[in-house]
C-alpha cells in the first residue's frame, strides 16, 4: 500500500519520505534544497514557466504538504 510523501506528494511504499526528499543519511533535506529541486522539476516539466512563476507555484504546492505547510517561507507566500 502506498501513501504520499509528506514532503513532495510522490507515492511511496515505506518510510517517512521518498528517496528524492532525503539526504545521504536518510534525513529530510533542508527547505532550500527541496525548494530548489522542486522549482527545477517544475521548469523541466514546463519550460515556458519563468523562474518567478515556478517559485510561486512551488510555494503554493508546498503549502499543501505536511512537511512544509508551517515553514516560514511557505506561510509568508500564502
């Protein structure tokens, strides 16, 4: 049975976070690392997105994720 990663929403079968969201020690990546990777993914998926729009979209998406919804940068963007 899968459940969504609380950091990115990707389906995972076990563990608290998916392999994309943890560092080499298995700990959740820091906010800046995860944010930059998610912005990069958004721009690869939609090359027409400006950096600014990708950042806005990413912050809005992160507001829906348990791992980030209370982070100061996410709350400030809301």
